[in-house]
């Protein structure tokens, strides 16, 4: 399934200004009814009313904006000349209609070939010497970059460093020092419902101010292994990318990066890189021009409820090791497929994504201690991390996922030899049972098993034949309440699949 967030090149930020309503509780006094002529012995007082605090109007951001806007800049990236043919304009070259057509239909100004395209974005100064933070996707294809300050000065900028994995870039301008700059705040303190302010350059309208609230934290939008976005509803559009997101104290708590928009316009769902990530990345970019990350060498996948049951884990959390790379830090530390990593240096790990971020935060060569659950017991595994390869996506990638379906039977099994005779290409020395058929909508299909998968182990025990696999599945189902953990090979990559036996009263062929 395609992911609407993959194309970050054209992403911008979006939000909606919220209005508040004053609320208050009203108590009404009452008097009891008495028989005619009866004296009233005393006045009955109503119970004290519980009154909700009323909002005294919306917050104002004028003082905050006046303080921070001088440090917000406009980024103009002059892209490399276009070599391919572009959509031609039906209007006279250089006319207002021609420029309008090219703006909205994607053709750069200057003609169909060899034209120069400009990409507009936002950024902000982080020191008085002229270092500017922006998004990587704003400048990655630039032949040259220009920064426009709030006072109108235009200055050339050089790219100090870029980090594609977090979509951050650091630029440097020379303006003689004493420039206004912004302070990075603590994004961990941001709470859903907190007011935030964005300042940027949407559609070339520099210094545009929008406001909203933090909608959520820790969003994974499928952009990369280190996704940990703040979701906000402050209005952001094209050109806001790379601009700052402010807390009410004027500190930067995020870099506006992407929006979710089915139509291309703002629908109130925007995403910002948290400032705590920005601070770490920018420090390395300034020092080294690139970011160095720790590397473990293990492929992991989430622990579902069914998988937790199959592996007899107390909770459905951690990072299940699907495959360990040969001659990697993970293999040298003794990590094995089937281990569930639950902590690094005593810090709890709840998911593969969290493991990826924690490992990446370590410097290459750093030592760490993994806590791995194996056969019902915790193992302490010291590991010396390597450097993340430049072209690898991440040290801990999700393996083949599995549904929370009810997989157990509904599959046909064949031997390795039979599968190879049918043309299945398998690595030399592969042992196990090949899935030859999967019943549509059956338990195995619901688990994600596919024809051609090779089952190499059942419940942590290796299998060498279809007969071994079938027997082991039946035994594991009886022992673990119907839950069975299979390790499979698919396209040369190992992964675990958890299958759940059908409940009583439900029947499946197989």
C-alpha cells in the first residue's frame, strides 16, 4: 500500500486556529413547599455549585512573534538545470499567464528545457554566527542556496551538512555576526493541547504567523526508521517546510516538515521534527558535516498479542529479533533470532522503532547492554556497536508483519527438494518446510503466510521436513493455548509469524 507521507519533497505544514468557548456552571436556589400556615423554622441554603474555570479569551501571540520573527529566514534553493522536457505553457513566454501556469502546473520558469527552478522553504538561525536549520528536502537538489533575512538582506549560503534520515540540514551564512537567533527547547515537555506558533514562508509570503495546538506526540508517518513527529494543527502550507514551531515561552520545539493532505491543501494535520532530535543532529552536522549512528545488525519486528502468547511473554512489547546479520555486533554479542529485546542499558524498549532510535543515538564504537528475553528468561548481552552503513535504511527494520488473525492450519507443505524442482530459488543449505498452498481467508492467510515461504522453525525448534513442521505445529498449539510461533524465510530474509488456532465452534479446512 502506498504511503501518502513518502513524498516529502513536496510536503508542507498545516494547522487551524482554535477558538475557545467560556463555560461555567450555574446553581439555582430553591425553597421547599410547606403546608399553609406552617412557620418557617429556617432558610434552606442550596449546596455549593461546582463551577468550571472559564476561559478569559484566546491567548495572544504578538509579543512572542515580535521576539522570534527576526531569527526566522526564507530559504531559496536554486535547483540544477532541468534536462528533461517539461510541460509546455500555452501562453506567451514570460507573460503573467505563463508564470501562473508554470507555478500551478509544475513547469519551471524559463522554458521547457534548461530552465532554472527555484524551491522555496523556511529556516531559522540557531546562533549569532549564522548557522541556519532547515529541512533536507528543501535544499537536497540545490545547485546554490540563498537565505533572506527578516530585515530583507539576501545572502548566499553553503550547506554544512545534510541528514536524509531525519530530513534535516544545516546551512551557514556570513553576515558579520551578531545575528538574532533562536533557542531550542525541550520537545519532551510538549503536551497534547499545548498552544504552538509557526512562523514561515508559505507561498513566498515570508514572516507568516499561524497558531494551533499540539495534537499528538510520537507519530510514525512512514518517513523513516526514526519517525517521532509532533502532530500539530497550526496552519502550514508550501514553503513552511524547515520553519520553526514555537512553544509559548518562545523556544523552538519542532521543525515543520510535512502535512497529511489528500487534496494538497491544508486539512489541519501537520508534523514537526521534535527539537530534541534536532539538537542532536545539528550538533553532529556542525562538527562532522554528517551524522554517525550506532549499528546493531539485527532485523526486528513488533510483538503482537498473539506473538506474545506464542512466545509466553508477559506483555506484547519489545522488539522481536527476526534475523541477525553475520559478523555483526548483534551476532558477536550472542543475539539470536527469536530473542525479544526489552531494554537497552536498562531503558525499556517497547517497539522496533524505539530500538532503532535508541541504538542510533549511540556513537559507533560505544558499548551497550541489551536485555533480551529468551526461553522465558532475561539475558544480559554486552554489545559494542558499529557504524550504521551509509546506504542502509536503519539498523533495526521491521520484518514481515503479521495480523492478529487466527493462523494455524489452512496450508499445504512441501519439501525443499520438491519446491526446487518446481523452480523455487532458495539459498544453498536451506532446511525446513516450504509453504506450497495457502487457503484463502484461512488462518494461515490471515497470519500473512504466503506460498513459497520456508518454515525453518516452530516454537523455537528447527524443522527439517513437512512432517516435522506439521507435528511441531500441532504440539505447539496444544502447549501454548493454540498460539504458534513460526520462523520463515521469504526472499532470503527471516521473519516470525504468530498463528492462533481457531476457537471452539469455528472450523477451517486444512
